[in-house]
């Protein structure tokens, strides 16, 4: 998978999370969770895009670290939403699977970059 495809994939992950956010109830819990998931999911795509234009290997690795943290946080909020039965497990599961796959891709990219650059 090349850089452009992965940028598209992270953007699509953010879009799918936003659709999940729209389905949350309009109570205080729904509003809080909507805000948290919205922020973390869009941060995944934005920070990966930033990583792709990093000026150094160090900056690239730092941005990828942020991407991994934000995906993990997104997973937490999606799991929390499902655990609280605000949205069904069935609807949340595909997003959780995508988050796991993206996490694996970015961690592998970190390891490869470190190995190739002696970091």
C-alpha cells in the first residue's frame, strides 16, 4: 500500500467514525463521546498526512507515534460507545477492525523505518 492509498484509508476511517458520532444520542454522554471520537479519529488522518511531509526521519517517526496514539484512543472511544450500548457492537466492530489493521500497518512502518535508518 502506497502513501496516497494510506492517506485515503485514514481519511475514510475518520469519515466512518464521524458517521458513528452522528448516531450517538443527544444527551451529555453522547455529546462528550462524539467530541472525543471526532477529535481522535480526525487526528489519525491529519497526523498521517503530516508524517508524509515530514522533513526528517525523526519527525516522521514522531508523527507516526502520534498516529498510533490517536488510533488507540479512537479504539477506546468506539469500545466505550459499544460497552455503554449507545451503538451496537455489530455496528462498531468493523471500525474496530479497521483501527486494528491501521495500527498494525503504522507500527510495522515505524519498525521498518527504524531498522533502515538505525534509529
